C-alpha cells in the first residue's frame, strides 16, 4: 500500500493540532475525532481534511469500524488513556501507532519504577515500607494521577496525616520531595533508523504552584494556600549543553532496557523523561511518558534541538508522520503499529 | 488607491519593530515616529524606510498634517494612549487602524466589566459596595493603570488601609486576588474573513514579583518587600490544548458582544484577554487589551499557534499589514480605519 | 586564503552545537574536540565533519599542533576558561577568535567593575571597605565563580558570618542583593560593520532557586533550604521595547570604553550583559561575559530580535561564522583573531 492509502487520525485534544499539521506537512490526509463543543474551533485550521464527531470521547468505540474501514492510523496521545481507559486502548482494532505493551509498564507505578531502575536511572527515594520512617518533605501521588491532579505535598508527619485523610484514594505512593528545578525532555526513538533524537524540552506551567512565588512571605501570612500541581500550559527551556550527553544516555538506557523487559519491540516513537535537577547537577527522573507529551506543542515549527537534526521545521507530530511515511516506503509499517 | 500609495507608520516604542517589520514583509513602505534618544537604535534595522523625529511623543500632534499628507496608516499600540491620552487618540485626523469607540470601553473599568460580563466571561469578584465586607486577599487597581504600575496587593484589612493611604489616587477598584497562574492570550479578529485567530500567548515578566520566589522563607525574614507588578518583558507559553476551545469561545463572545454594545463595527484586529487560571482549570479574565500587546513581540517569526494557520512566519504585526493589504485589494479599507 | 582553507572548531560542550551548526550553515568545514563520553552523543548530529577525541578537556594542549596544522579557527566559549584556565587560553597557538586581552578584564572583578563604571553602566553597590557598614541583604561571589557556583545570599550579619565560614575561599566580593528580575542580553559587535546587534535575550534556569517559589510559606516551615544558583538551563524572554534603546546604549558604551582601556582592538564579537531590572525599570549590570553565552542556545533558528536584522535564521553561532567568512572575503581576518 502507498502513503495515499492511509489517513492519519487522532482525538481532537492534547496535541492533535501538532499531530495533524505534521501529518499534512508530510503529505498525509488527516482526520480529527471531535466532540460537538470543540468542532467549530478545530474547523478554523486548514490542515484537517475530515471530522468525525462523537458526543463524548468515551464513545470512541462506536466509530472504530468506520476508522478501520478508512484505513486510519491512530496516533495516541495523553487523552487516549485519560478518556478511554487503558483497556479500551489495548482492545482497539484500529491501526494504532506504538507498542500497547508499554501501557501497563507506564501505568503501574511499581513496574515503571522497576523499568527505570533497571535502566540505571536515578529516581527519588520511595517510602514503601511502613516500618521505615518517612523523611520529609514528601510528595504523595495517586495511581493514575495525570495532568498534575492527584498529588499532594507534605512537609512533616502532621501535615501528611491531615492531608492523607482527605485524599480519597488508597492506591498511592510516597516519594521524597526533591528540591530542584523541573525539566521535561522530549525524545524520539526510531526503530527504522535505530537513533535517539532529543526533540525538545519544556517546563510545565502548573496552577497554583507557579503563582505562589509571586506572593511574598508577608503577603502569605494568614492565608492557607494548598499547593496544587494542575498542568495548564508549557514554556520552553534548553538544557546546559554539558548535561546533554547524560540526557541522551538516559534515553538510550531506557530504550535498551525496554527492549528486554517490555516485550513486543519495547518502547519506540516519542517519549518523555520528567526530571528534577538538583544543585549538584544530578537528574532525578520522576516519571516517564511513553507517547507524545503536551510540552511538544511549543514547537510547531521546530525546537532549538530539532533544527540541529533537520534543516526544516520538525515538530514531534511531524516526526511521527515522517516515521510512518518512511515505514510505508520501506514496507516496514508493522514495526510501528500495534 | 493601491498598496504603494500608503505608508504604514507607528510610534517608535512598544511593538513598533514588529509592526514595521510585518508591514515591510507585506510590501508596504514604513515610517517610524521617533524621539532623538531612540532614533540611533531604530536606525540599526533595515525595514524602516523613513524616520520622523519629535522631541517627545506628547508632541505627536505637530506631525499629524505631515502624516496625513503622506497618506500614512497609523497602527496604534500601548504607547498611544499612554503618551498621547485617549482624547488625542480620538481626535486624530490621520488614518487610524481600529475602532476609536473601543478606547472608552477599555479605559473605563465599569464599561469594560459590563462588556465582559455581557459576553458571559468569568471575571474576578469586585468589591464595589462599601457595606459589603471585602474578602481578602485583594488587588487594588487605579483607573488607567498601565504596564503594571498603579496596583497593590493586600492580604487583610490592616494591610489594605495602610496601603490605600499611600496610594495617592481616588479612582480605583478593589478585586479579589485570584490565586492562579497568569496567561495572556493574543487574538486577531478580521472583519474581512470574519474569523478569529489565536495568534500567540505569553506570560508577563514583572518586577519585582517574578523575583520574589527566588528568596526562600528564611531569606525573606526581616525584609519588608512590597510586591510590585511592573512589566519589563514577556516569555512564551502554550496552553493545554483541551482548554483552547474555551479560549476561542471567550474571544468569539467578546467580539459578538462588542458588535452589539460598542458601536461602529465593534472590536476588530488584534486584542488580548489577560487571564488567571485556577486549579480547577477555570479562566478568570482580569483585563482586555483592545490592540496589539507587547507579549506578541516574542513572535517576530510566528508562534506555535500562528504556524497552524499560515505556512509562513506570521507575527501579529504582519497580520495587521496583511489585513490592510487585503482590504486595499478588495476596496474595503473603510472597514478597518477610523 | 579562501574559506575552504579554514576549519571552524570548538570544544564539545557549552554552545558547541550552535557554533558548529552555524559554521556549517555558512559553508565551513567543522571539527569538534570531544571526550570519549560525549562523542557518541555529538556523532548523532549531521553538521560535524571531524572529531578529535581527548581523554579530558584539560589535555587540550596535546592537540594544539594538529589543530594549527589543519588551519582551525577556534571559537572559545564558557568552557574554555573553565576547563583550560586563563593562562592556557592566552598561550594558545591556534587561531583564536576574539581578543585575549579581554580575559583579564573579565576575570578580575575589580577590573571588570572599573570597565563598567567607566562606561557609565549602573552596577550594584559593593562593600569593599571593612569600616563601611554592609547593608543587607547581600550576595557574596567568589572570584572566578562560574555557572552560578560560588555564590551565597545573606539576609543579615549573623547569616553572613555563618555562611562565610563555610565558604572556603578568601577571594570574594560582597554586593548588595538587588531585588528585581534577571535578564541576560546577548549582543554582537562587529569590527567589520562597526555595528552592535541585539541578538537575543534569556533568563537563566537555576537550581534550586527557581524551584523555591513553588513551595508556599506553610510548606517551607521547618525546612532549612539554602538557596543555590547553579545554572542548568535557559528560557527565552523579550524586553519591553521602550527599554531596548537603553539596552543598546549600554552595549555601545561598553564597546567604546573597551577600545580605550582594554587594548588590542577592545571587545568584539558576541558578549552578554547580565542585568537585574528593578521596579523603577532601572538596569543593574551584575556581570559581563565577553564571549558567546549558553543562553544563546535557545535560538538555533534565530530569535525574536535576530529576525529583525536578518531575513534568515541567525543564531549567535552562525553570526560568528558569517563574520569570519566576511573577514576572509575582505582579507581582514587579522581584525578577528588573536
């Protein structure tokens, strides 16, 4: 089959604009699965060929047959698991870009931790054993927390016990709170070229924590402000060049390890290491995201890094489409789909 | 008349570089009205065809005749009202891009509030009634506050009363201080295409508030630091894609409402909604700016968003020039000038 | 000699990617001097023609002869003095871009202060005289502090005396701590065109200080967090346009003064003024860097400012290569090398 026999599609949310613009730039036809609320907005853009409207994303299964019939290749992003659940993703019959095995390894915090540790990645201490004293401050994270919801910070035991009561979930982990700056590194690993590329980086913009520093000590007196970490945007960053080698090596180790333990070709395509960097310039990886992340939305026209690899604007969305295009040309599409 | 019969001009300040570069990219001749201090700096750029020097911006009326004779289309920006006053803007005889009726609706805080409320926009609570108890923390804003000057924050009544004494203005409003992150959304509405475009977004860089978070609790002890909100720069941001539909709808409602209540074609061209986003992902609009804002200066070569609409670099300044060019071609210039 | 007779080279660190990509874009052959650890990473980029591997950067002198034989023009960056020391830089026999006289004026804090003061630049108060009472808060900086290491903040005398004991260096200065926002302005001065260009701007991303604001007052209680200023990245910024004239004038005065006091053609090529801006919109220059700075790494494809001068992507790295190329064409290379 040829490129013109395929359509690139995704859910109208998260990073759909980037994915569909990138697909169009690579010569694909595009389809956007939208809700009635968002359709008028998405219709203002010139690179979306078709719209399929569903009442809510949860009703995605009802259009699967139509998508399969159109020969759509679906590009999953953060909204896929959030809205459809991991089982619905794994059971999908449409051509799905990526390795579905990875979903479990990402979702289960113990498996994810095991993966990162096996890859030799530095991760925050976790307080699993109830007999081991917790060292404060800590951050508690519920299972399946996404978009910065389902986290809380505690500075000591009293604080922790007060907050855990209100937390309303039994599945959570307690990690040391690393004091350092956040950096999210966006990678792309191609099983066709066997190369890892550093596509871009970002810092999340979180409400309310990213506003608290603007209220001085005196101004905070008498106010009880609970910090929350809800992600509403992203801003750009570059990393000190002397630390790029380590950023590259971490990604390489994560990919190599995934090929051994995740099964079914391991992790490939776009992924993100979410790091905290301490004053001794040490990375702590607090999470891995195994697909395109929203921070890449900053780089529609390429990033400080992607221009080093490509003499043309290369977003992560476009990189995915380029990969699929090359796989079609080389008859290797089965390397990329699940 | 043809494009070559017009010159695009502005005051050498605020967003003049972007406006004049954009005009040149669209094929216009350009003129910059400068003061002697800034002329050598502006002369280092290759896209400004003519300079008119005046001792200070307040003396702008002295060159109006010359500008009218040259058939200059003036693009107003934030310095126009700040330096010339709203009356001088309204009385201007030169071709003026935009609807001058909007000036009053923007400047008068009650009218602006009325406009936004009629459009169904979520705005912070305002404490107008002296018999209604103020809920702290609050932010007080003088009428005509600009560039972040003329604001103060108060955490309780004592704090408020101490600060209001020193404030030196009788025209001010008291609003709840929303704890959340700031996001400034830059739009463009074209009465020619009838479309709203999300051009770009930014976060302001304010001194001293954006430095306070770097001094820890211990380090702030014994220092009395009064937070100030003076804008000295801007940095880039993208919004979570799932919130773009609401960002788009807010703009649509603001434009629709303006056509009903502002008169004379309503608001068109570039404008900005200044928002605060709370942890429940709710927008509060704290202000509307009805012209090009300084945050667009980040995007000389296009933004993450403008690349979605245009397959060429499109700043807001260039978008204005493109609009004027198309209006000239379609003989619709009277839709755009006042 | 012609362009093809030269190779542009640098150490694989700091801003090497930008320098070598820029050189390649201008048509030069490129060489990267790397360590075994970083070589695999640098080999993933397509614009580096040759690699020379040394066990550590300190062994650079061992390859000098080879570089001279190849007719390499070396572009120094922040790692040159950090890893090789100023004497090794001054004694280098390879073609060296820039004026080595500047090294002493930059490294010696008294000379640097003298230079800036002579240029009429506003700098923070320094407490030199032991009989003069220190006004707190202060920042103490060791001689040769780089990358944000070797600094501490003190809010009062007790705090200062406690920290100075642990500081472990005798050569340091004590400056007033200016409360305001940081802005790093990247310039380029060409002795060929005699023009100053504002290439770009950034804000540093420092650990841990840029994470502290995310912990509210209540959350910091009971924690003793020592602020540190270790630079691990950079994010982009634009300056209020009304302040650009002053930014331009400061650079002009710094260059003019350098031609009088530094000797040997003064400062030329890329440099950076590191500023703090206070709420009255006043610049304080806290440091000058006399070569390409890491903040320019954000702008591989040009910045909001460089697009105003050039209708093509112009990073600082590429600007250097363009300068050398033009000097070769005009037979003026001796204006640029030392």
